């Protein structure tokens, strides 16, 4: 909040007010005041006879701060950890970052650690997020979440870190406790195809099948649409044949898929 307000005060009254508000600096041309809260006040005045004309400018620094998580809340510990990690990164010191990991991050509860990771992703702090993710994977309570992988793929790709996406998928394939989560795999396939990473998408598709997670029609549609748009005709032929094994004639499969999609759109417009 910024505002200016002219007031008429006597010199004695002004000094009394300044003393009550814990004055930090007084001169003949202005006064700087620090309130007990985060509000900062600057008072400027000019002498006019026996009276003084004073203008007040007040600023609350907390009003200028970007919310850490839009629509969601973080614990105080999680917020402090995010801020400390960002400050340490600006020092360009691995030691400073590692100290924050030891003193703050590794002392957080499970939900707070995940919240810190997601907040760093939201702020496009990609390298920090990857480092936090490495620590998260070492925790005893850690279980791989495909939706989290999909979220990380999207953020890394948006920031042009495609080499990091490839390393992330390698980590995914090395997970020892991966569950056959169809919805999670579809989110991951969609994230990869949106970045035109058809090779990695195919790897995840075969990983899904190796976990006895049978692809549904939407899984095939995500791959087929992506392969068509990228002109990957050889891979497209392979996926089409695979789709026919699951759902019969490929033309019928497409027709049913289009019918399902149009029906969903119809209900959405009602």
C-alpha cells in the first residue's frame, strides 16, 4: 500500500509521535520510522511559520511479495525452506545449498518435502527442483508417483531442459516400486508428446505394458495423434497394429474413439 497524506502538526507534537513510533532516524528534512510490523514509513516536512506541513508515505513490503502457491497453502517450514534454497543458489555456492538441505529440507515431513518440490517447479526453479527430487527419492517413505513425473517433464520441457527430461525418464525406468497406474501413464505420455519427444513416449508406453498395465483407447490416441503430427510413420504403423490387437479393426477403433469424444463434448455443453 502506497499513499501520501498532508498533515499539519506542531514540532513538539511531531517529536512526541516519533518517539512513540520508535523513530530510527530524525533530521531537519525528514524522519524514517520503522513500525513493529513489516510496514515502513517515511515522513517529510517543510517548515511554514510555527507549523509544519508533513507528508507521509507508507509501504508494506508484504504486499509486494508474490504468493508462494496460488490457491494452496504451504507450511511455514516449507516456505522458509524454499526461500532459503533460493537465497543459497544466488550465492553460487554448493556448500551453501548443501547446508540448507541439511538444516532445513531433510528435517521436513513427507508432505512438506513434496510441497517444496512442487513449489520450486511452479516457480521454474528446475535445477533446484531436480536436486530436491534426488533427496526425496532417498527417503524411506518414497513411492514413485507418475503424475509427479509428468509434472516435472512438463516444467523441464517448458524451460528447454530436454536433456534433463531424458535423465528423468531413465530414473523412472530404474524405479523398483513402480505401480501400474494407467491414469498416471497417460499424463506422462501426454507430457512427452506435447514436447515432441516421441522416442521417450514410446519407452514409457512399453514400460507401462511391462507392468501389466494395459493401454486404453485414450493411451493409443495420445500416441497416434502425436506420431501423426510428427510424421513418425514407422512407429505409427507399429502402434496402429498394437491397437488392433486390443480393440479390433483400426478403423472401427478410431470411429469408436471419435464417438466417445463427441459424446463427452456433448455432455460438457449441456
